[in-house]
C-alpha cells in the first residue's frame, strides 16, 4: 500500500471549548473520541490503534474500552498530534492496524486531572536554563523573537498584526473564544507579559480537546462524512533548550519537517490553498512562513501586516482564529489539524473558497520539535 493511501475519516472537538470545570482531562479525551466516532459512524470496537499525548495511550485505551494492536505515546509538545498522524499512516500502510484513533484533551484552564510538565531539576533545561529565572513559554520565547527583531528589523507593529489578523478570522468563527475585532493599538496597549510580548500576543489558556480517526483511503467511501487524504508528512526535533538553538532566527525542526512534508506530497508553495501554523505566540507564524519558504527570511512580518494571510488574502492562514483567539489548552496542534480537516471538507465557519490542499505545521516546546502534515481534499494521484 502506498504511504499516501491513508485518510482522515473522522474529526471532531470536545462538545464544549473554553472553560470546562466539570470534566477531567481524561474525560475530555473521551468526549472528543466519542464525538469523533459519531462523526465517522464507527463504534469503539472498530478501533485497533490508539495514539495520544498528555495522557498515556494505556489510560486512554482502558478508559474507552479499546484493546489496540498498535499504540503511539509520542509526546514532544504541541506538535505531537501531527507526528501521531505521520506514524499512523505508516502503521496502517504496513498492516500493523486498520483504524487509528488519535485523541487530545487538556484541562489547561481548570487544571482538573492534569499532570505536571515541569522539567526535572537534573534535566538539561533544569540545570542550564531554569537557574536563570524563566517562568514558562512567555519568558523563554522572548530570546529568539528579540534576536529576530534585531537582525531583521521586525517591528512591534508587525508582531502585533499577527494577533490582529488572527482575531479577524476568529470573528468569523462562532466557536472562537474571542471574536471582537482588535487593532494594533489594542495589542500594544495590552498588558506587558514579558518583553516584547503583550497579553494579546500570547496564547489563550483554555480547556478542550479533539480527536481524529484514520484508516485506509480504500475505505474512504464507506463513511458518512467526506474523507480528507494525507498527502505528505514530516517530523523533526532540535533542542530542549531554546538557548541552544543553532539559529535563534530559524527553527531547524521547522526547516526539516515542513519541506519534508511538501516533498513527500509532491507539491510546491503555489499549490497550497490553506495553511495552519501553530501560533501559541505571535512570532511563530513569522518563523513558519520563512522556514517553509513561503517568505524570505525577514519578510514574513511585513507579509502578514500587508494582509496576505487575512480574510481575502492570497495565503489564508490560521483560519479558525488560532491559539491567540480560538483555543489553546496547552498542546494546540490538534486544533490546527481539526481546522485543516474542516477546510478540506468545506464546512469551516470561515471557509476558504475551493480549498483543495492544506498544510498544517506544528511546534513542540520552545522550537524543540515540529510535525507537518499536508492534507488533500481528494486522494493523491
């Protein structure tokens, strides 16, 4: 079986998004899984492969009553779910399993049943970064973006425009956490979190989740909803310490995973109709556009500010509102994949006309990992 001959036949998010204090993190996984099974018209007994991050696949499978033939517990941060898709394609294509459920659930806001993510004191980051006082992503991510601003002239106004454009998309999405329009002035006048990040340039903190079901593309016509086909994939990791990035102005993991997925899919930049780039903080789409070659280094800030990724622009980007305005429960990659699926099913609230190919790029940690998936509305020739 060709590796491209795998499709997403089920996709759904949790029944609620935002603040869900009545459900534990494991229950969010289950809620997303059951909604996705309904979307695909399948039963729990039809699943023979399970992948997840944040929770153990052992716990998720037990809670749902699944005894799988294949499991994947890859957990490298927010792009884990892109990597699960890639691994599931390989597993299905090689006959290790037939129908894979990938789940995500996080009680990022309510903290109900959520495990800890702090690095151990003896870890590399615990020894060589923690003693200098970083307090999570908002402080760690400042290092590369400040270097980018110095080397390439990225302005505060251009960085703020990322949040402004994301909010334009969110305004079209009834499920988005924040929908009211904002201006560059609103962003720059919002509370400073860690220079240069203002509050509106930082991700939301929410509860929620989502799930996907993958199976052989030969079965795609057997399901009630349109299948979305996996055309290509890529993955990589760089360093667990942002201070040790080879180049603070470029993600080596992005630059491997993204081009690998595009080469695997056999597409050029001009073929991409729709794009999702993980946007936990406002600088991430700027890095993604450059590292994947959609813009020259140093040009992505102006590209976004000029409206090219906004509604009506030539490269629609983060059309659900992104982690800045739609949802961000901690590991955002699942929500990006969900939006790519909606766009190619032509059911997205902010639908890109005639979208046929979507590229979905994720980040894990502070540029420490990346997964990229190219999806097509039709099966690849």
